C-alpha cells in the first residue's frame, strides 16, 4: 500500500509549496502535459467545475463561453490561481474545498475537469464519486492523469520509488487511473495513454 497522507497533511504540503509549484510546469510541458491539457480542457462546455485547480494551469484552454467554478484544498494555491485568472481576464469563481466533500448540490455542472489529481487525493474513488454526484446526468468528467506505466521496467521503478516520491507532495505516481475511474462508478467513453503509458486522457460519463 505504501505511505498514505491525510487531507490535512496534503493541504499543508501544497500550502508550503505553492510559491514554487509553477516551476514544475516547464517539466510538464516537456512531457507533453500542456498538449494534453489543451486538448482535453478545450472540450469543456457549459457550467464547469474544476476540481483541485492548483495554480490555474488549465485556465488558458477553456472555451470562452464556459462558466467556471474552480476549487482547491489549498488557499495558497487558490491565491496564485486568482492572480493568474486576473492576468488572463477570466471571470472564475474560486472556493476552497475538499474534493472528497464538494459543497455543491447534485446535478449542478455540465462538465467536471480535474488534472493530475487522482495521484494525490487520499480517497481518489471518493473524490470521483463526488464529481459524479455534482455532474448533470448528461454531463462529462474530463481527466488528465498520470499513473503506473504500462512499460514493465518503468512501472518497476515507479513501484520501488513510490514512497520516496510521495513524500514531497503526496503524489502516488503508481496508481491506476482507469481502474479508479471504473471503481468510482464512472464509464470511460474515450481514453488515450501517452509517454510510456504514464499519462492518461479520460472522458467519462
């Protein structure tokens, strides 16, 4: 199972690292994550909820007619995301919120977006069930995730280093996103894996 972290511990990790987190974005771009964000987030429509928005890396890719609400556990991350939205002239509602206990009524959003988050949620299945609860019956959940590689050597390395990697930001990089989505009661309707099978694009209903 490896080391698990509580919601309080995860919040503290991200509060402490918020000012440095943007420096990870160039690395993500080298790995092709920027392209994945653009492709998937560009499919959002209507009333949108972004879960665990972080510093707002997805914001440039939303279609202009989306009505966006963005939530995150870390107030420090939200502060940076607000600044980013203001610079980009975006009207986004921000709320500090736990992904595993979303304070929204059922069937509220047309699209739910979350990127690079299932690795970190203490209860990723619970978070997915919350996303499903607040999504309209004909809505969509759009995910960009990373997980255990389908390359045996890379997967072995991820397994060996899982605890050490998780110490920094609570990221469990050898979870299986597609399995979590199914366990959360969702039906993947479109999936794609890239970069040695580590990164996943998932559209689920």
